[in-house]
């Protein structure tokens, strides 16, 4: 019975937390970060001020939670190596990462988060730092580390994993996220997003798939002698 009550209380706490972060995101968009008080967020979320202050003692702590949870949603913990694909199949690994990333940046909450940060950046540069250091950078690093692992295992030729990760994620975000920042009616079909990810994977394979040994031997045999 005690365990059931404990689980029930955890579920209630999580539900209240989600209500708070959802209400805060909507109010930040509507009224701005500076124009939104914690008391107003508590009212909109349907929780008491004491409940909100217990979980988020400051507005900065609340925004930090929104950033962290937005970047981890449906994508696993970016710092958890187990959440990354196993090495051994570059196509499969990139496909998994690509579709996870498309799902992540395609969610309405991610668009809202970027809009809040961009709108408030001149007055609150710390919001941009939070977005970068707590969200984008850890996620980017996880992709970079995956590519490095494939390179070290001989499954890819990625001499610069930083550039490669930028290229791959950029191709996907350029179709899924950034048009949505400017076009309120941008809502590509799931099949179009799938195709965009697959095209990005194909581009990465064309650039970074390992050269087969037979290809290297053939290249040496057909190359003109040195000094000719």
C-alpha cells in the first residue's frame, strides 16, 4: 500500500510539473519572460504558489527545466551513452539519430523554446546560454561522440566529427525546424520529413562511409606513376 501511495504521489507531482512547464512556456511566449511572474504561472497551471516554489524556487530554474526537458524529450538523455546507437552500422545509426532529431526539433514545444530565447536574448542573454549549454550542446556532443566512435571502429571515415555532426543535424533542422520559425503554416507531412532525413543520411554516407579496401587497391593500380 505504501508503495502504491508513493507511486501515486510521484505521478501527481509529475503531472503538476508538466502543467507548470506547459503554462510557463505559453505565458513566456504571450507576455515575455520578464512580463511573466511565477504567481501568474501557478494560477495558469492550476497549482498553488507553494507547490510551484517547491519545484522551481526561481523563474530561471523553471526556464532551465523547460530547456533540459525539451531537449531530452523523445530522445533519451544526451549524456547517456546507452541512448546513442551502437556502432557497427553507419547507415542504421545515422537513420536512428536523424529520425529522433527530426521528432525532437519538430515538436511544437521546441519551436516555442527557440522563439522565447530569440525574442528575449537582447535583454536576457542568460536564456541563450541556458539553451546552448543545457540543450543544444549536450545533444550535439552525443552525435559527435557517435561519429567519433564509428570512425575509431573503422566503420566511417570522419576525420572531423564536429563538422560532420554540424552538417548532419543542420540538414535536418533546415527542413524541419527553421521554416517553422518564420512560417506559421509550415507543417510538412510525416512522409516528407522521413524523406528529408533519408536524404541527409544518404549525403552523410556518400561523404563519410569507409572506402572499401578493393577501391583503395584499384585506385593505386590506376593512378599514374609518381613523376610521370
